[in-house]
C-alpha cells in the first residue's frame, strides 16, 4: 500500500507517533488510508449539506475495511460571484483545487481517494487532480437542488431582473421569484455548469449511476455516498486507478453525453483541460467533429421546461447513455468504477421519448453545443446551439462594442441596445479578464427584456450554464492576445451562421489586416490574478495554468 510509506518500518516511528495523536488504533495502522476530499462550506448553497454526504462516504469506507481521512477543498459559488470582481476568481479556483488535491494526496501518501464536489469549478478541478494522481478514485457530488415554485430555477431570477428593468415585472413579482426559485440546498436545478459536469462524471466512468441527477435532498443521495465509500475500497483491491478509467474513449464518451444533453458551454473548456491532464490532447476540431455526429436528446432548463429532477425520474444519465449506445454512438467497452460501461447499461429502461428523446427523433440531429470558426475566431468559439431560437441561428447586424461586462450591462439596462444589434464584449478572456468572467448578467438582461430573439452577444469571456440565446463565447485568440476582437470598430457588421459553423466580421481581409489592435484598458493586478494572467493557456486549450514540459531527469 502507498500509505506504508508513513506507517511501516522502524524508520517511520515518528510518523506513527503523529498518527497515534489522531486517535488511530493499532488495527487501523494495518488498513488502507483513504482520502475524502470534502468541498463543504457555508457560503455555497450547493455545498451546504456536504458534511452529511461526507459522513456517509466515511461510513462506507469504514464498513469496507478502510480508514477515512477528510480534508477540505475550496469552492466558489458562481451565482454569488457573478457580475462583480469576484467572478475573476471563479475559473482560477479550478487549477487551485487540482493543485491542492495533488499536494494533500502526495504529502500524506494516501492509497485511494473519494472526491466530494458539487458546484461549477470544483468538479473539473477534482477531475484534473484524479487524472494527475492516478489513484483509485471515485466521485460523489452533492446533487441538484429541487426546482422552485412554479417550475423555476436561478436562470429565471436573472432574467426577471431584466424584465423588471424593462418595466414588465413589478417589485412584488420580482420578490416572489427571488424567494422561491432556489428552495433547497444542492447545485442549481437546471442543466447549468455544475449539473453538466456532475453528469459527465458518469460518462467518464468515475462515478456510480445516479451521481449526476439524484436530488441533493433525497435519501438516495446519502445511500449513493455510502455506496461510493464502499466501492472505492473495491477499486483499491482490484488495482483500478483513475488513470485506467480516464482513457481517450472515456473522454470522448463524456463529450458525446455533453452534446446529447445540450450542456453548459463551460463543459467544453473543462473537458479540454481534463483531457490534457489525462494525457489526451482533445482539440476544438475534435469537439466539432464529435458534436456533429451526436443528436441532442434532452432540452432542459434554461431553454426547456424540464429540470434535472425530471431527467432523474426518467432513468437519469444511464438512460441517456443507453440511447446513444443502442444507436452505436458510444464506446461501451470501457472501464468504469463499477464494471464496464456495457455492463452498467444492461437492462436500462427505454427512454420516455420526451424528456429523453429517441435517437431517431431527437431535438436536433447534431449536438447541443457547437464550435464556430471564422475571421473573428480563427482558433474557435463555442455556442450553446440547443438554447438558440430558430430565428437567431443565422444573424447579421451592427457591432455594439464594449471593453468590459460592466459597460455592456450598463448600456443594456439603459435601453441602448436595439433589435438586430450584435453586442461584443472583449478583454474578458483568460488573460484579458483575467479569469474569463461569465456574462450571465448581460445575456439574462437581454432575455428578460425580450431581446434574446433579436440580439446576439459575442465575447472572449465565458457564459454561465444558465445562459440562453445567440451567445457565442470563448472566442480565441482573445482580444488581450491580439485576437480579431481587438480589431473591431463600433458599427462593423458581423454575421453569425450557426448551421455553417461560422462567425465573421464582414470586412475585406486587407482592411482587417491594416487595423491596429485596440489596447487593453488600464488595470492593476496583484496576487493570483497577476499570476494567472501571466501563466494561463488560451481558451481553445482549456484555459488551464500552463504546464512546463515534464522533467525526465
């Protein structure tokens, strides 16, 4: 066992002395040491209940003969950090979480690990750590919250703010939705980033069935946590590590599921980073190619009327994967934490045909996410195609240019944006932001004002999973790196053609080449923001902290 490095031989007497200080018994010194990474805190609703789940995990580990040791991971609530300086830190935490897990797992010579995430950047951060460490690993998330009164979710609140600003919603109506939309603990109830990533852990093979969809407040979630604690001990006994599970085929399966679900655009950013940690350089071209072959089978909130809880009632992720597998669109001869994917899907009930469409009758013949290229995005951009209205699949209009989210939001709330416009928010990319902020406030304001069917929004920043409309993000290269967004002028005409996978400014190449890039607005950076801006990779490579070449000496 790896933990023998701190508990065997006379040379480890001092180590054992410290372990005895924890209250360990002689018998426990002979058992495997299992890390339990708990991302609990008291400021994130999705993490408020994780002490209960973590205790169930530890109970399962003990029942199966292991010794659990809990340690924490940080977690930021993207909703609470939205639309202020705090959002610059959200994406950065993903790499910090991965690094801190590596440090704790290596420093204390753990034999295996159970990761307990819930919200947006914690899941991919822990997945990056799992890929990096190569230990027997399993994930059990906090689970989604229930929908609010009147079948509402957090996206409805953000859009209500826009409706209120437009004068179509009263103070009382806004108050009614804000106090009812988030009725329980858990990750937000729609197919936003947290739930997308938790669903993808099942396709990656690193979580038991139900991890992506069982509601946070159900007893089934506690049972899943206990079973995960017991299962990690079997993984250790069988010698099955995360590295053996996170193969290129598993990553491709996760991307296929993402396309079928119509998940958050952030998932592409995270899969690019996770794949690189797993030694598989997934590219934007791969995303585009695979996405073109996968039908969109689900259409959940924020674009549809159904929620994660509805998906759970219809068989959850296993049911979606089974549809893909029966259509020959999945690689099923891959290892998971509980047998092969083929074994896991055997006997899965047939899809209901509405919440989970059949492959022959999908919501769309290709995936819910699309990669667009063009003279504005030579290295790619991402749009949640499944959340774009048919009238906006092709759109041409004049540029309304802004160098920050705040400037764009002010113009939207001041009714300065008109039908047909193309709002461009630049210098919000990984380096330019820094931190690649999410543009949920401007997109939701446009939707709340009824402009999401006539106004497009482009950015080198990101979007929340709660975003809907013709919102194209992750435009690469970003403006701060001299990308084409830095060449745009107010009034330029831009054409977005999602079916053709194009995004272009309608200018002759020679005129575009002759323009001088706009300068980044003045800013003062310190601490992690300064370091991140200096070291971050571009969005088409996952916006992770650049890794030096492996030292083989």
